[in-house]
């Protein structure tokens, strides 16, 4: 992987991680177009640059992270379902991660859902709950488990989960950002641990790529989050629905055309 390729992947990660469009699907398309040769470090890189994106959430919403201990308890309540699901369904998840078609199909089907989600759950501030209970946080955490199916999108699952609990699109999206911090941090740490445990080594070039990738992902994610919240509040999810349908169709078409695509 070259520095240019690392920067492009980091830009893709920064833009798509918090949007309900599946960063996995975009990574597949991006790496396929660039012809990046897959190895264990490249797989680790695509996970490790998530650290830059979650840091952007902490920076943008730093006041919330210092607001109260109750905030962390609710994040824990939302995080635990993913831990449990990961422990019990790891083998099944690994099989799904090897299937590019699953990504395309889930993107496509999720896009159809987003075409109608605004109609099913209108954004009515006056009727929205003002605070989140532990039960609501845990319920959103259960929705997050759906994102273990590649192509679903962690952001999409948690935002829909939040809206199912009566929260506005804006509040549901923001809690999705917050819940990403422990979830993605845990995924990053585990990926690094597995890489080292399996004998992987880090070179100076690797550290350079990590540093560049995380800085780029951090900057791009800040811009993406601000733009997403503003757009979501004004316009809803329909555009994301059409976008997912197009991207999912591209992945399926490339697969049917015999183009080699690899999952991470």
C-alpha cells in the first residue's frame, strides 16, 4: 500500500463511517479500483484508522463526554449487546465477512428502507423524549448488532434504533456517534492484538501509514459529521436510500461481471 492509497482509504473511511451508507462497501469499491493487494497489514489498517474517526467524535462533542458519569453508563448499556453478540456469533460473522455479495444486497435492501423511513418515523421535536433511559440505550445497542452483517452499516442500524425509541433524527444520529467510540475502539484494539498475536510486525513504514491515515480520517470525519447532521435535520434519509441502492447495485454488478473483490 502506498501513501496515496492510504490517504484515499482514510478519506473514504472519514466520509462514510458515520453516514448510513456502509464504510465496508465503500472500502471494497475503493480498494478494488486502486488494485490494492490484500495482506494482513492492509486489513488491520482499514480497522485501525477508525481511531481517527472516533477521535473526531470526542473532539466535536467533548462537553458531552465530561457531562456526567451517567453518560458513560448509557454508552456501556448500548455497547454490551455487541460484545455478547460478537462472542456467540463470531464464526457466523466471519463467514459473512467473506461474502462480498452480502454487502451489496444489504446496501441495496437498506437503501429501500431509507426511502420510506422518514415517513414511518417523522422527526417531531415536540413529541421526542428529552433524555435516554438505560433500556432505550440497550435497545439501540441491540439494533447495532445488525451491523455485524456487512453492508448493513453500524450508523444506519443505530440511527434507526434510536428513531424506533422515539428520538429525533438528530438525537438518534448523535447517540450513534457516541456509541461508535467504545465499539470501534474495542474493534481497533482487538484487531491490533490479533495481528501481533499471529506474528505480525510493525515497520517504520507501517507507523507512517497509520499516522497519516488517522490524521486524514480525523479531519475528514469532522467535516462529514457536521455536514451530515445539518443535512439530516433538513432533508432526512431519502437521498441516502437512493445512494445505498446505487452502491449496492455497483457491488453486485462488479461481482456478476467477475471482478475480484476482497473483504476486510
